[in-house]
C-alpha cells in the first residue's frame, strides 16, 4: 500500500514569542489521492445560517465544531468595531437535533481582553485560542 504524507505548517512571530505548528496528514485525507481506503473530504455543501438561537445580530464567527459534532464553539464580536469586546461562546445539542442557546464560556477562558479562534483537541481535553 502506498503511504504518502502531506505537510501543513504555520509559524507566528509576536515579539519574542514564536509559535510553530506542523501536521503530517495522511494523503488519503485529501480528495483525489490514489489511496482509496481512507476518508475523503468533500464535496462541501453551501453554507447554511443556523439562525436563532445560534446566529445573532452580532458578528458570530470563527466557528469550531467538536469531533462528536455536539458542541459548536465560536467567537462573538460584541460591538460595531474590530476593537469591541470579543468572547468565546458554545452551543450544544444532544444529537443531530437543533442547537441549544449559546452560552458564554466562563472567566477561565474569557477575560476583559479579546478571546477568539477556539480550537478543541480531538480528545476534548484542551482548548487553544487567542487572547
């Protein structure tokens, strides 16, 4: 069996802090590869507005859905400008049913500063986000 990998890498330099991330994805995760025994991504459907209670009149963006598909994390810009407060919220559901009302994550995550771009690890034990 042919095993190939593709590399995705990113680096950010802020002051003296350098954050570098890299991932080796099996080639089978990419649509159109020769390896037919792995998962394929695509084709994507058109985006759908979830409507209330998830989508609001505020700027709801930077979504991340948990591995089990039951938690939807996203950022909410709570004012008219990019300098307005921004926090991370989560909407949950029990199965493929409708999403429940979003809840702002507590002070362990959200501070008086701006938080956004949530990412939860596959095991569900860690959340990475910017602040």
